[in-house]
C-alpha cells in the first residue's frame, strides 16, 4: 500500500515520523535523510559499496510504527562522492 502525501504529512503531525522535513514529502513517498553509514559494526565517513553488497544506513528521521506494521526502504538514487 502506498501512502499519499497528505497521509505522510499526517504521520508527521501525529509524531509517527520524527525529525521529518516537509520538503522531503513526495507524492507517494518520503525521502529519508542519511545521518551515518555503518559497515561491519563501525561508523564510516566514506563508503565504497560494490555491486551486490549492502551497508547499514542510519537516518536523521525516526519512524515509530504501530504494532503489526512494517516498512520497506530502498534507494531510488545513486550516491556520488
């Protein structure tokens, strides 16, 4: 199920999505803001992710989902250094 922008804004107003920026709300998505990269349990200032590999990313926003709910995140953009 996709959430339209007005429902995402409602989640911000109701403290389900903390530290959110209204300018990051899109038509049916919210663009999370990267806070830090983590690789092998360590914080990284730079990353070099090879095809097929992955890395943990923490965000500035905090999502407080109700019980029996889940969320999926994926990168729609390439990060260039």
